[in-house]
C-alpha cells in the first residue's frame, strides 16, 4: 500500500521560508507524479506544484511561481517543497499526493481536479503570520 507522510509545517512570519517534505513508501510504478496541494477551511483543495518521476519535470500554480520550488530525492523517496517569500495567504494545510497512473502532473498542466490523484498524505499545517 502506498503511504505518504508530510512534515515541515509550522508558524513563520511573512517573508520567511519553510521547507516541506513528503516521504513516500510502497510505490511500485515507474511513472508517477507527486504533487503538493493546499487547502483552507471551506475552500477547495488547490494544486500548488508537481514533479514527475520521468525526467523530473516540475510544474507550478501561478500563485506560487517564482516563490516555491519542488524537488525530489529518489534515494530517500522524498519530495520537497521549498517555500520562500511566504505570504499570509499561503496559510493552509498542505498535502502531498501521488498519481500512479502515468504521472503527467495533469493537476497543474491541465487543471484537472484533485480527485485525479490516487493516494494522499494526512497534511501539515503552514501558518504565515506576524
């Protein structure tokens, strides 16, 4: 069974940085995409960034482009989300999720819904506040 565990959330001041980690286990597909989503209470889950296993292509939502960087460490089965220049509107629960059916990062590239993803972590809270 695929399991995803997020870590690295916390409280940070506006303009600050955080790095989130997503460690995966149980992946058997050679072609998959791991995405970061965020969700504020009462709103839909928003795709933030995605990285695919084949070639490491990376994709970002316009709201985080040039501020967030996604990367992967295959040896550690871990994907990172480096978040810089954080804003109060970045406050949310951040989830990582995996698409094991091709991994083309369509949640970002084609704006497909979160239901496209096959497995989810439990989330980590990021709070950006003075």
